[in-house]
C-alpha cells in the first residue's frame, strides 16, 4: 500500500464520515425550535422510505420486480424504526441486517 493510496483512503473516510456524524453532534449541543424539531421528526421516515423504495423495486422490460433480500432486511428494520424512533439506530440496524443477509445468502 502506497502512502498516496493511504492518504486518499483517509481523505475519503473523512469526507464520508463528517457529513453523517456532524449533524448529530451539532443538534446535541443546542435546542432547536419546536417547529423545526417537529419537521425533523419526519426525516427518518422520509429517508427510510426513499432508500427502501429505490432498492426494493427494480424496473425491467418485463415490469417491476421485488428485490427479496432488501425486503427481508427492511421488515425487521421497520420494526426497529417504529420501536426506537431513532434515525441512527434504524440506519445501523438496516446496514447490519443487509450485510448479514448478503453474507449468508
């Protein structure tokens, strides 16, 4: 592994991690107005729905097809989202479940 490759890998990691972690850190340090908090409460549902629908249904010349591995991961993730109401927990659970399903199937 060359030094340039290692620096590139670390730079890509920072560019990926900072936008995903920084909002959680910033919101923890101050309170947001109630209308903003209410609006933000809809984000996990919107993000989850967008990610699922995009990957769950695939179009082909024969019509729409269901990606069964995504469906198998999305059902438990949905229950986790409803139970915890936490975006971070939901995303981590979904990523873990999808990785486990792809590893075993």
